[in-house]
C-alpha cells in the first residue's frame, strides 16, 4: 500500500526509509499515470503501476 509523506505529500512504497512520517493511502492520486510519475527511488523495483496494486 502506498504511503503519502506528511512533509511534502510525495508518494512512497511501504518499506521506503525516506518517507518519514506519513499515512497509508488506498489508491495512487489521479495525477500518477505511470511509474515515472513517482519520484522516490523506492519505486525502482516496480516496472509498472500494475505491479504496485
């Protein structure tokens, strides 16, 4: 399940060390249309958005 950082509202994977404080979200925001829209390195292990959900 993705986590939204409370610091800058960026989206991170569950096991990301960079997220700090945040809250779990059930769905990715509508603005995220490809894996390239997710900036953090924690998404590098995923090949596409379908792998996340």
